[in-house]
C-alpha cells in the first residue's frame, strides 16, 4: 500500500509518500515539501500569526491533493514543537480541521523522541545492543536510550537549532559574547537529563538521526546523500570542536557554500553544532553514527505494525518518559486517516 506522512515541523512542512507493506522496508515514492519556519511566525505573545497560519493551511491543502493524485491509501498527519509550544496551538489545530478536514496529531516531546528511537532501532537491528539516539530539531532536542524497540528513557528539551538561533544568536555572524552565553545555556539545560540517562549505563551504539546531524556530518567529510542510505556516516567530537569555531566566524551566506547546508538551515548550523558538541561531551562519547531513519519512518513502521497486530504498540509498564515542556504521554498515539475519506 502507499502511505503518506505529513510532517509539520519547525523548519519545514513535508509530505513523504512511501510504498510499504507489513514486514517490508518502506520505499520512498515521492516527496512534497516547503520551507516554512513556523517559529519565525510567532508574535510577541508566542502566537502563530495570521500569515503563518495561512501558509500552513495552504500547504496542507496542496499536500492532500498531492497525496490523492498519487493514490495514497493512508495519511498520517502530525505536528511537533512548533505548534505544540505556541500559545494559540489548540486554536491553530482547530482551524486546520475546519479549513482542510485534516486532523494533525500533536506529538509530545516524549512521543517524538520515542518514535524516532523506534525507527533507529528498526534500522540498526537488535545486534546494535543498547542505543543512545540524539535528534536535533528546529524547536527541540531529543535524547532516548534503551535496548528494546522503545526506549527505556526519553527526554525532549527546548534546544532546537531554530529556537536557539532566534533567541540567542540574533547577529549574523554572531558575536563572541552571544556564542559564549549560548554554550553556557546549552550545557545548563542538558546537565540534568544527560545525568539521568547516564544512570542507565553506557550504550553500545550512539546515533544521530536528524537533518542537522546529517548536515554536520557532511560538513566534516561524510559521504553525500547521493551515495545512498547504507553508506556508514559518522560525526566526531574532535571535528565538531573545530567546526563550531569556524561556523561562529561565518555568516549565513558563507555557510551556504558548505556541503550539505541548505538555505533554510544555514543560519541554524552553528546552534546545531553547539548542541551536538555539548551532548557528546556530556555523554562522554567521541563520535556518533548517522541514522538515515528518524521520526517519519518511525510513524510509518508503527502504522504497519498496527495493520498486522490490529492494535497499538503500547510501551511496557516500567518505561519512563520525561520531556520539557508539557506533560509526558504515551509512546505513540498516532492513527491513520484515510485520504479517500476526506470531506469537501
């Protein structure tokens, strides 16, 4: 069957169509996306402004038409921190339903972290042992560790690359003082959740699963995406230390000349590098391996599992999920919405 995943993120809005069936690896079929930074549309009170809402609704309608044109049978639509943490998030979600009939499932930080881990586990397999996965989004930074399909502990903290750039690095290029203060803020925010995860014991494999990690790895010499997902790509702490210094001296225009850096992420690369560097230092690991699968693949795989087992994959009773801000939720409450069932 052809499945669609509509991902409303902090940096981009993205529809991914895959051909898949239970027990098989999902194969990408088509992609439809647009750079839309919802965090850039926040007003002084933390509300997504009218222009941001208009662009969001316009994209969702276009994405639905794209999915229907390509005969998608199932559409998973979700949103993460950009809407989750906006002051008028509930009103925006209600407006989306009114004007598009598409219901966006609002993932908590813990759910986002757990489903990303789920995808990473499926990619690397049981032989990887205990995995620690890190994921830098636009609005939040996720950390999860465990030896099963779902993590034993998952954290989400407000250290997304877009958020940090907007709040801490207003200059282009940034001042030395701003970079120093941001470094201190990142380490202060990470200290407690990292300590809690470390109490679980050391992982056998450390992975990074976001576009920010892929871009950082590419900058530091990893293979380009054109070589395919099965090429091993790594990001080393020693390279991060060097490139954090280089990126801090570069403007966004200069960063566009670096391999793997898109226009939408050029300004955010320094914040992403600082978060990655701090995380590896605090976890005391010298490098991580880039995982080609992340949140979207996790949701697709879970949906396929539901088709097999006719029920949700509930986490074990002992699993503890923690995140900031908000309240912890279940591992993944997403259910499918038939594209053909859309009204209007």
